[in-house]
């Protein structure tokens, strides 16, 4: 998730569409929650592979104090680091800030700042990305998915894989289209679902039969009905893409919603997202230390121990 993206802008949503999305979300999530009973429990010392975007990476905006040092990946800690510490797991965090579901599969595909970025002036993707300029937690040459497949084959004792991916698809679509992705929302969700199936098929295709937990996205402000419905659309697409691959859904959406009730659904006022200095908004879009801790607890609640 890029530093300057605050929300999807799918203003053409109708109340009927929102209601249909909410109904579909409940139905889809319910069918996806059950993971295979054959999966071995996670035990201390077992390998843990974390995949995804900037939330997984622990990315902080440049004006989030103290100023982040992007030259040292160890300065960034996402929810996987909290999980590994709490459960005594051997973590490999392969995430990349700005990763889309497409670029996770093919590193040459359009990303939102991982391998490449969208240049509004030229209307083209340009080779400017976090992975090019700065180190990741884990170094690899190919796509994130190809690394994951190789890792799982080389580490058959892996007991846990977690994934958060998809928000950058929406942010990139906003930037690439003249209507802020309003007319492209159907194709966007279709692509996300298709790519998620490719990702999970690749993971399971290695012979990995352990646990997979997909952490979905929170709303920046639950009092904003349109914004929250847009996040639900994204989360619904993720849940549908996970169907059939024995994936448990950890609801970051529900966790943040419950934690913001005393602040009228405002994640910024609840200190769950990064505080910014000298910016146009008081908060960024990435989880704060407190927010990452909550996400870690949410994931661990879905892990078979």
C-alpha cells in the first residue's frame, strides 16, 4: 500500500450493490474459514513463510516519526515478526511493499511500487520500485510466488504460510484509469480472484499441506460507509480466490472494527495506523506498532496450535 493512497474511489456504488456485497461476503467467508483437519499444528521452531505487501513488510511512510531508514530492512517489523516471536517460529518474510496480485506471480507485471510504478505523465509503468532501491527482508531474484514455491520445496517442515495481498491492485487501478477505477471494478475483482487462485495453486502444488492463513484488509474509517463497502468488495474477492485451497481467513477488517468502536470507527484516532508529520492527513494507511500487534493476534487466533 503506497504512502499517499487513502482509499478506493468507486463512487458509482449504489446501496443495492453494497447490500449485495455484504451478503456475498458473509456467505463466501463462511465457506472459506474451515481449513483442512489434516494440517499439522504449528509448533515452536518450525519454519514460517510470510508473503504479501507493505503491511506484511512493516512499511512506514517517510514522514512517520521516527524517520524510517529504508536501507536496513531489519528496521521494519510487520505482523509476521510478532507472530514468530510469540510462537517461537523460524520466520522468512518474503513480502514486498507495493506488490500486486499480478506482480507477485510475475515480477514483470504491473506493481504499485515493488518492482515498478505507474508514471502518470507517460501513462506507463516505469522501473522505479522499492525492491530495486532498498533491501527486502529476504533477497530473491524471481517473483515472490516463485520464491515461495522454491522455499516450500526446500523446507518441507514448514507449518505456516500467511498472506496479505490485493489492496495495491485497487490503488494501481485508480491511478491508471480516468474514472478512478469505477468502470473497471468488475474486471479488477475478477483479476484478483483469478490471481489468488494461481497463487494458492502454486503453493499447494509444491506438496505443501500445512496451514495457510489469509489476512484481509481493514477500513481506514468504519464510519465512512462507502469506503468500508469498497474494502468489503476487495475482501470478498480475496475470500472467493481462496476457496478450494484449505485457507483460513483472518479478518483484519473485523479486528480493526471492534478496536475502533470507542472512536466512532476511526482507525487514526484509535492509533491503529501510522501517525504522520507535516502531511496532508494526520495518519497514513499502514498499521502502527499497535495495529501490527492486533493483526498478529488476529492471525494467531486462526492458527491450529
